[in-house]
C-alpha cells in the first residue's frame, strides 16, 4: 500500500515526478523507483507508514539525521547493499532538487555517505561459446524461416553491438545503415549514439529484412526493425526468451539473457585490445566507472588461464 502524503508533500512529489519525466527524460521504470523511494523517505521521517491527509508535512523534518535513520531502518530490515546504494542516490537526487526549488532550506543529501554496492562480476560467454551460439543460430536460419531469420539477426546484433535489449527493440528500419554498418541508438535519458557492427551481423540483418520481415509484416505493422509473429514491434520479454533458448544449443554455456550478451560484447572488446573510453562510448555508459567493471572480468579470465597453464601457478 502506498503511503498517503499530506497535500503539500504530495504536490512536491508530483512536481518532482514531472521533473524526472520531462526534464531528465528518465524511463517510466526508473521514475517509479525514484518516486517510490521518495514516498518511503517522506513517510518515514514523519514517523508513520500510513498517514492521513491532515498530518503535518515532512519537509521540516527532512534532515541528515532523518536520511540516516531511514537507511538504517532498511538495513536492519535486511535490505541489500546494492539496493541501499540506489535508494541513497535517489534520496540525494531528490533533496538536491527540493533545495533548488525552495522546498528545503538546505540540502541534507549532500552530506549523506552512501554504502558502496558490491560490484559482482557479470557472467559472460567465452569466445568459443559465442562462436557456437552464432553458428547454432545461423544453422537455424539456413531454412529461411522468417522467425529463425529474425532470431539470428537478434543474437548477431546484440553480440556485435552490445546494445541494451530495450534499445534493440526500439530500433526502426531506418535506424540501420546497412552500407556503413552502423545503428542509431536512443539510449538512457534519450541520448543518441551510433554503434558499428560487423559483416556477420550485416548479413544476418539483411537476410531478415529481405526474406524474413516481409513474411511477418502486415498493413498495420510499425516501422520497427524487429517484428513479432503478429506483426507488432517485438518486445524485450520475447528477446529474452529467444536468447535463453538459443544458448541451450551451446554445450556448457551459462544461461544468459540479452544483458549477458552485452556483458560478453564488452568483455571481448577489451580482450581484443579496445580502450575503455571507446567501449564506454559504444555501450552508452554515463560514467567510465561502469565500464571499468569489465576490466575485472578480463583479469579474472587471465588469472584462471594462468592457474591452469603456468607450472608455478
């Protein structure tokens, strides 16, 4: 049950939600998460879970001690470090906005020290496993079945570009330049970037556009690059199923989704000699710190090879 806020607090939250959507261009999922955290924070500092509309505003009680107590209560309830770090960031973003807009006399979030999330190493495919995935997918597409051609184009593009599943499903036909072998991607925060892809992905996409897409398209189909069986834009949930099913044909491969192919693409780029800044640009990461996670993956692989091969490991 969502915490009920007094009118003054609710007006502030509504204004903040409009800011997140219109000015920052965040996705609906991210906005819901931020607003949920803010409502939880305001409800906590006022001391009750569910408050009647006649209760006093929480704005006067929103200080550094209140922020720390809110996080401490969640930590005591067993909330993980990663979630706590995200909620800390949400609180700091909110208090900074509220201070700029005059809702708070000061910004208590500026002095809030957030717990550092544990950065777990993502599961990725070895290069031979990635090759096996592409070969299995290509074999299925050899029958020229429309769905098989589409699925082959999906795994080739995900591995070749490292784009997010939402970005893949958002592509229109005109976003793909087959001659230059690049896709125009609209990423987080509506930021546009251009990502190249190789010849195998070019062949897979061309086969799909020539022999596959016309079979699934209808008069009411959108200009989407990828279509579902009924002619509508393919959804991320369908792509996740497609990737999971495709990996079942690769012996010993971890069960990954589209994001696992994104991790794999980044790791193989770095292993192949790409620099961090270039990989950051290709993946659309806002900060280099996110991209640096993949350097740990490559180091772990090198260590494993050393342990297996070196006589004094």
